C-alpha cells in the first residue's frame, strides 16, 4: 500500500456462525451457508474450508486479519441485529470489547437496534452510553414478530423518524442501513430496495445516510439516489468480495452507481470489507490495481461519461471520504497507531493469510480451491 494512503475500513464484524447461535434456521442457515461458501470460493491462499468457518469468530481473529495480515490502518466496528440469530450475528458485546481493547485501531462503533422493538430508543441510548466512541446508527430492514419476518421502511415517520431524531439528539449524524443483499429467504425482497432511503434523506438533510452494500442490486435505483441527494453515501462492504471473485461484474456495478452523479459520487463512497466475512488483503490489493475497462466507460453514463479512477479517487475511497463523513482527524489517527502492537505493517512482508488467527489450519490447498 502506498505511503500516502491511510486505510480506514468502514465495516468490521465478528460473526457467530455456530449452529448454537441460529435461532430460526429456515432463515439463518442460508445466511451462514452463503457466507461459508464465499470463504470457500476465495482464491488461494485466501480460501478456507467452509465448515470450519461456521463457528463463533473471536474478535482477536478480526483484529489480526485487519491489522496484522493486511494494510488496513484502522476500522469501525458494526454490531449486527439480524433477528434470526440469538446474538444478532455480531453481538454488541463484541463491539464494546473491540473498541475498549484496541481504541486506536477500532476507532469507533455503530450502535444498532431493531426499530420495531418497543424499547428501541432506550436500547440506542444504552449502547451510545456504553460505547466510548459511537459514530452512528446501523439499521436492518427486517424484524421478527409473531413468529414471522416483518419489514419496515426508512421513510416511515412512525418507525424510522423517531430513531433519526434520537440519533441527532445523541450527537450522531450518520445512519447506515443494510440494503441490496437479502438475508435468507425473507419474503419481502423490496425491503432491500434502497428507494425508501430517499424519504429519510429528504426529511433529515442534516443527517447522512449510508447504503450498505450499495449497488449489489437495485443498481439503477441506487445511482439515482446518490446522484440527487448529497447526504446519501455508499458503503462498499461486499463489493470488495465481488472485486476479488468477479472483477468484471464489480466494474459494471461501480460504473452503474456512477452513471447519474459521476465523479461527485466518488466523494461519497467509502471502503468497507466486513472483515471477518472475508480476508481484507486481496480486495485492498485488487482495488489499488483496478481500472474501468474502456468499453464499460464508453457504454455507461446517463448524461455524461463516468471518470476513470485515479490514485486520488482511491485514496479518498479508502480513507479520506469516511474520515470526512465522521469528522476524523487522519493525522491524529496515524499518530495513535505509530507504536502499538500492530505497528510496522507498512514496508514489510505480511504474514501468511490466516496464520495469526484460529483458522490457520483451515486454509484450503491451492489444488482444491474452485474444484
């Protein structure tokens, strides 16, 4: 990684994918199986035995993958409230532990609640109070009530708006919502359409709304949203996996979300890997080398051509944009990690993938990857 690029990973997790954590297997099992299959599909030496990943991942693994085995400098933790898992898939206790043990590396965490629970406001207040640096509110469009999946909309004044008002009151200006990737066989596909973010962004122009996984589906709708609203951002979590596994598809998706707003959208996109849901290193390296194919640039663009990515664009996407979103002082962040236990990643060979984690013995031999 070039010395002038400071990498801020916008999404870090530590999933509990163990069978014991599955509360509603009809919905949770496809989520776990998809995640495990992505581990298995990664190119050597990043592929893992799929069954070995179906465990409760400790935060130490996430930490080492990010800061020992890749050139990631700092990260923001995201707990997860998916109702099909007993702890939501990544419990709030892990966010609390990570940010307290490594505050100079996990520089903040989102709080997260189920908006349809009667205690959502109180739970948000509790989490913000316990976190030393809560940087925003993370939401998911699904809930579980009366033994069935239920959904809600970001633009619902009765459900979403009280949360945004409370976030503002608590000093939070960033709202992130999981969209584009459905969670198992949930019956309402449209819950993952980001079009409902429009009403929230319009009603709360002083808040910023990030579409997590933006562009993975509903690409055209996403392009029109970010092309029209300066307070709608794109969190690139999972696009990093697509870049590694399907680089041409990644190029099409990236071009698609730029089709309306063009270069201005590149100022509101930021890197997120979701580590531990993949190894962060191959995506970072691939993004540094990425260029749009010429035929894609010639074909895509609703009104104007899309720009080719420059080094400055990549530096902004990998760190500068999210620093601006959250008001982070990059120089202070650099100073905070100069002499910590992970210091020295720059300029030296990185460890063998997964060798510093509990998955060291689960790496798939190159000959079996993709077979």
